[in-house]
C-alpha cells in the first residue's frame, strides 16, 4: 500500500542519513530519535536494565556522529545504528569480565597508510571545535574515550588521568551533555583546519622521533616545548625538560625505538600513540606502547603525560590448575 509510514520510512532514513553525512546536525538528531527505541532494546537485551544502558546509548550517539559518513547504504541506517549499540555492549561486557585490563596499543588495520585511513575516516571539523569548548577536566577523558585507539576503556582512562573509574564515568556523562550542546552551537561554523592540523601532527610526531634518532631531541624540545614544560606519569609531575631529554636518551641508548600508530590533534590537546620497539636481544625490555598526552598553550607543549600500555598477561592466571 503506497504512502504508508512503513513505505516512507526507508526513504526518510535515506534522506536524513545523506543530510547528516553532509554535516546537518538536526538530521542526525532526528535519525537517532527515530531509532532510539530499537537501539535501546538491543542494549537492554544484552546488558539488562541499568546505568550501563545509558552509557552505551550515549556512546552510540557519539559513535554515529563520528562514523555516519561510513554508512554506504542510507536505507539501512537503522540496522547500522543497532549494530553500533551491539558492538558497544559487547565491548563493555568484555571489559567487565577482565580481571586486569589489557592496554596494549594495537596496530592499525591493514587499510593503507595512516594518512589514507585519516582521510577516509576523518572526524568532521565541527566535532573537534565542540570538543575544544569543554573544560580541560572533561576534555581529556572525551579525547581518550572517542579519539584514541589504545586508551578507551574506563580502566585505561582512569590510569591515564590518575582518577578513579567512577570519576571517569561521571566526567564522561557530564562531557556528553556538554558536547551535545556544543555540537549544536558550532555546527553552522566552518572549521576546515582539523584535517590539516591532524596531518601536521602526524608529521611532527615522525619528525620528533627522527630528530631524537639523530641526537637532536634537545633542539625539538627547545623549539616546540614550553620552557617550563612538565613531564607527568600517573598524574604526578616527575620533572621538566631535563628529565624529558634524559628519558629519551636512556631509551635510545638501550636500543628502544618508537613508531607512531595514531594521532589525535586538537588546538589544546594532542595525543600521540606510539608503538615501543624493544631491542632484538631483549624483546621484553619495554612495554608494547606509550601514549604522549600533551596539552598545548601559546603554540607550545606545556604538559607531557606519558601513559604506558601494560603487557598482556601470559601464562595461567593465579590459582589456575
């Protein structure tokens, strides 16, 4: 029967999806509202009723915002949104079952160079613009949760930020609400520098490591880092520029090298996720990866917080037969 809501549903979904892919925030909001009951039903069926459902629903909304451009069949956006929720639930369930979180920085999938992956899956410029409106306290958990690749679980974020897991959950809830308002406020603006900034940060990460290999890390620190730069780990200040230089020299003298895996670059916060390569004769010398979490002020890095990935547990668990 022509003209029924069931007939017009897929067509409306397709129109809203194409509009959202073109940057229309209101179209994405309508899509999420249309499919919210089905998305929630998936979450409740996998998690049961409770606060985790709300977390997954909010994560799914932000995931849709980031990845709506990836939808190849606009008519099937409903199943795609339910799949996003299902994947979020499974991730949450896997994390909850772990006795000790695995924070290994993963290799990117074999989809081409990092620049090609970035080009294919770049966040819309106004998303980063909205993130920049958050307070620093809320901004860091959001960037790690949604824009990093190896520091995304509540436990990992808690370790990187040196705060309890419950505080991570609370700050992310606050940030999602603030981000939703900021996205609406910034959607109409043109913010075309995000892709350029991220590409430049990829190059800077490579150039920094290459300079360190040549013994020129001191020049990089002098040119790009604040004179009063702070080096932190676990939320504690360990020292300044001297310790930053000494740490790099110590790694290189031990035969440890770094390779960039992922970059997230805003105006005020930059995250470089690195693979750590141990020397061939000592493969367990260092953790598998490290994230450089850097705040930016007046064009210079003023705080560098290092978060090392933990080595995955090998062998039987304690108490196993």
